[in-house]
């Protein structure tokens, strides 16, 4: 289990490290084996930061991330980290900067080979790579032996996914992995993720696309300005969103027959009409706690001020 | 995929093994290097001078400071570069001088490059307190008045060879290189491909050498050329004020003597033009090489 426990990330910003910026605040959730957790939030809400902390690319400022019981920040030394990456891998958001421009794109495979499979014969490795590429719907002849600038964003993205499949991993951090794919390839990759999940892999699926999150995930985590405002079983969160931000987010999916103004007005009216009192409603002047409140079984929401604007 | 392998396409056959082995990028770079006119021209000039410095001196029967010919002879079949006011053969001096120039450039520039690049890479990649400590060290050496220090050292050391001179120059001329390399390494190490290499279990030093450095190889070579040129000029400056090596000859020393004995006023151009041209040609040829190398290492430039 990949477990985030009150994880906070503070970036130092500005000259001389004077300023600081809290990108993630007290985030707690889990990714269990055989489960897809979609991490949804607007741009800049801290999704990639959470993923990078799980991958040990960014340090955790406070709180802990544990992988099957091991605190990842205690993984010091090259050997232990290498063992960690045998189990946990990631695909970064920006496929273009994930490749070293002076080398051919397939070097990402060669690195895995030289570090993790040094004994494998050329022929065997070629087959292994070809298999991994086939799974992500890539033609080896079309992508091998080319430089990154000669490949499309979608091709590069899928090669990164194929790269992660070369290792027998337990957890995958997939940061916007299908943002650059067309509809038909997208469905193939989604089905691939479903397949991996069925084989017991735990996937942290970062996205800002609600439909995708709903389609693929078991659990949903809604992130807003670095804080988790709502999380839980995907079906419950999508059917019955409680936090005003979640509601607004869901309402903001474009609809053919409605303008945003109408949608927003409707949302307002409904909120004003709702005078019920809930355990997660805060009284005037009460500070927002970081602990989430359970609404129904497996559905949590951050307490909020009922009639404040989001 | 079926068991039948497609026949290799003859046009890509040369690149085919490249995908299989990790050494391949170097082999491929070599392939393009051997077909790059700028690189070939620059390298040829540098090698020509190097050859003169290495091969010619042992063949000459007179030493560079030997006074055996009539003074101030213009270039002729007998004395290719003419003679000095003291009847020394200028071609002999030139050949020995090239030797010293390469030694100073390679050794002084090399020492400075190794120190500067190591510090720059480590500071840029590691960041944090490591960066701050190394920055401080760099700044301390940077504000040392290098030439003044060299003067003092040169004045106090008795046995003073070209090697010693190169060593001192190398130890004091690296700070700007460290800074330049650091800022490049810093911006490169925040790129995702560095993180991906870490995710692939690659060690830090390997990432620096194999992922970050190749992205700035032409930049590194440029740095070395400038350090090389800087070391040559610093040596010439020392030689010029009479603090050159006590034994030996260098291009700077020839120019120093030319100026000292009024070659400029007498119009004895053959005394100072060849050493000046020599230094310019060596540094200039290395610059041309650098432009060529840029094309070799940058796959995008290759296609233009
Ligand atoms: N290295 C860094 N130093 C300082 N601030 C950073 C750094 N990386 C990210 N941030 C800030 O942290 C916040 C969260 O960034 P993050 O990349 O996690 O967002 P995101 O949710 O992935 O957004 P997107 O959907 O656009 O990818 C942003 O405001 C960003 O400016
Ligand atoms: Mg992101």
C-alpha cells in the first residue's frame, strides 16, 4: 500500500530562499494494490508534486509517505532507492522534457536494461521491448532508433508507459499519461491501465479530466490549492459530491445545452435553498481543519463554511 | 510480431546497431564528426601545430637561444622565419615555443577545466548547502588578483619550469568556468529526463557524466578552449614581464623579446608576427572545431 499521511510540501521560492510556498498541505490518502486512485484538481493544485514525492524526486516537507510499510524518506543510498524503483515507477507529465534531447528516445529502455536487466541477451531484450511497445499500441519500427524531436508527444508518452512496464512494478504514478492521445489510443491506454490494475498494480492516476477519473478509478481524491477537499469511493464522490468546490468542479464540465452563467446560477440557487445542517459545516469564524469528516462509508469531505463562496 | 525479421534498410543500416548498445551514441557521434568540414579543418590546424611542436625541435641542430647566425636576417631558405637581433634562428624558437604553448594550454587549461567543471557540476546538480560552500570557495578564488598572485609566486619559486607555470595558472583560472558550468548544470538538472534517469536507478555521477554533460558538450569544449587560450595568454603575460620560465622558450617569450629589443620600431615584422599568428591560429582553429562539434553533438543541427 502506498500511503500518504499528512503530507505537506513547502517549496522555497525567491532569492536567497527567503520566501516559501506551500504546494501541498496535510494530504492523507492511500493507493492500495489492484486499485486506481485518480487525483483530480485544477492546474497548480499540487497533483504532480504529490506524485513526485511518492517517487522520491521531491522531498517531503512534513508527514510521511510509506510504501508497503517503509517510509520512503528513509530510503537513503543508491542501492535502496534502486530497489524502490524496481517496485514503484512513474510517467511524468511532460513527455518532451522527459527525454534527453541528445540521445535517441529508446535510450529510456536502454537505461532500464543496463541498471535492472544487465544479463539479458540482445534478442531477448528486443522482444521484451517490442512486447511492451505493442501493449501501448506502438509499432517498434516506427519509434525505435529515433530522436525525441522526431516523435510525437503521444508516442513519447506511450514509450514512457512502456518503459515502466519493463519493470515488474507494484505501483505506478501516472501523471496526465493520456493528455496527448487521440480518442482511440486513449481508450487503448485506459484499457491497459485497467488490465494492470486487474493484475494487482496500484495506480495513482493524476488528471484534471473528470470523465477520465470517473471512467477508470476506484477511488477519487479532489485536490484544491494543495488541500484535499473531498475523497472516497469514486461512485459516491461523483454521485453525491458534498464540498462546494467539488460541486462546482463537476458542474463546470461543459454541457451542450447550457451556458456557464446558467449553470452557476443554478448551483447558487440550490446552495441557498439547502438550509440543512451537516456535521461537516463549520460555524462562522471557525478555522478549516485538515482532518476530513466521513460523510458515508468510504466518502470523506473537508469541513467548510456552508454559505461562503469558493 | 512474426518470427521473420524485416530486411535491414540499407540507408539506416549504419545506425542499426546504435539502438542496441549503450556505447552507440559515441560511435554515431564519431560518424558525424568524421564528416564535419569545420571540425576537420580546425582539428587539422591544431594537429599541424602540435606536430611542429612535437617533431621539429629534436631535428634541429641549434638550441632556441643559441646565437650562431647573422642578426636580423629576414626570412630565407636558410632561416625560414629569419633571425633575431642576436643571431638566434626564429624558426627554432618558434618550434620550441609551440611546444611550451601547447604544454601551458593543455596542462594549465586542463587543470582549470577539471577543477572548474567538477565544482560546477557538483554545485549545480546537488544544490543546497553543497552549492553554497562551493560557491563561496569559487568566489574566494575569483576575487584573488590572479596575475598579481602569479607574479608573487613566480618571483619566489627558484626552479621555474613551464610545467610549474602551467600548474599555477591552472590552479587560479578556474572560477569563471565553475560558475558557467554550474548555471548550465543547474538548469539541466531540473529537467525531467534527469529525474527519469534517477527513476531508472542510475547513479548520480553517471547522470552527470552521461546525461547532463553530453547536453552541454560543445559548451564544455568552448569552456576548455577559453581556458586554453586564457592559460596561453596568462603565460605570455608572465613571460612578457620577465617572469616566464627560467629555462625554455615560448611564443609569449619571443614576442616579449621582440618588443623589448625594438622589433616594432625597427620594422622587423618576422620577429613578432609568427608567434602572434601562431597563438591566434591555435586558439582560432579550436574555435572552429567548437562550432563543428556543436553540429556533431546536437542532432537537430545535423539535419539543417
Ligand atoms: N520546484 C518548484 N519550486 C517552487 N514552486 C513549485 C515547484 N514545483 C511546483 N511548484 C508550485 O507548486 C504548485 C503545484 O504544482 P504542481 O506541478 O504540483 O501542479 P499540478 O497540480 O501538477 O498542475 P498541472 O495540472 O498544471 O500539472 C504550483 O503552484 C507550482 O507553481
Ligand atoms: Mg502536473
